[in-house]
C-alpha cells in the first residue's frame, strides 16, 4: 500500500510538471485547443489556431493568440470577456490537445523517424528517446540543423562519446523546426577467404584483426599473411596498402584476405 501511495504521488508530480510545460508552450498555427470558462459551460469550445494565429471564441469572435503562451492567452481571453461586459470575473483555462507549430524533425537512422512536438524544454537526448533511440544501422553522431535569425547552421554531435564521458555540454536545448539527422553507421568491406564477405559496420578504432573477426574469420584456405587494404585518397584515387593486424580500418576501406599458397 505504501508503495502504491508513493507511485501515485510521483505520478501527480509528473502530471503537474507536464501541465507546467504545456502552459509554457508558445501557441501557433495548427495547434488545437480545448478552452473552458469556469462557471460558464456554454462558452466551452474546442478550436484550431488559424494560419493567421487567431481563434474564434464565443461572444468575442476572432482573437489573435499566436505567439502567446497558453497562460498569456488565458489572461487575454479573460480580459476581453471582462472588458466587453460579458463576465464580471472570467477564469479561462486552455488545454493544448495537439501541438502542431512547435515540432522537431528526427530523421535518418532512428527507430521511429518523424516530427515530434516539444512541450517545454527538450534536448537532443530527449528527442532521440522520443523517436525510439538510434537504430541498429545508426552511427554514433547526430547532425543538428538549426535556423536562427535567418542563418542555418549545422553541428555534428558525438552522442556515444558524450554519454560515455558524462559531459553533456552538447546536449543542446532544441527549438521549433530544428532537425536532428542520424547518419548511417560507417562501413567497410571485406572479401576473399573469409567466412562472411561483404559490408560490415565499422566500430571505433577497429583494427584489421578485428575486421577479420567481424568477417567470420578465415576460411580453411585463408591466411592472415599478405592481407591488403584498398583505400581511396582525398583525390579519389585507389591505393593498395599492405595490411598489418593492428592497422586501423577507415570508412569505405576494402579489406582483401588472400588464399594461402600452402
């Protein structure tokens, strides 16, 4: 019983926190609102904010609320009802049932890509969690694309490194219309005398020996001697390099395992 009481108390706190965040949300086109006035059930209405940032409210007609928080919009409607002589003391409550204008796009290699509403403060890690986390083919970094004051910027955030070190300085707070894009994890290719030739996910600091293991190991005819890496330089020209076991593999490398002569 004590445990149940504890969980109910925690749920109440979370609901209060969620309501506080919704009250801080800035209203805009497409948002759907449920509005009620205490003691006046005939004024209750559900409405959508128009592209011009207005709603139509009983007795008042069109009212511009775009750019206001829910709390500020409540005060504005209440004030208009009072100054218009419709009510002596108006207590207006606005519940945001759908937030359309305050959304962030989470794209690329996540489990549930799409557009997600932001209610209150949301960071990169928050939005990745809402999108179901990074998918199996996703890389370790996320591109954050933001537009501020007419200027578009892109910043690459090392999610795995940030979480491992616990240094969350780059877990940036997000705003409406920001875009998160998770790239596909880098790959290399291994072929020749290995059990599983083909493309393989490139892990951090992966060596040639580890690459060989990721390819399922040698076939009975394979040998670790004479392995080569085919790699393109900055000009796109292919180089053929002798591969040592502790050499690091780079993205798009092609590792070739030769057949033993004996």
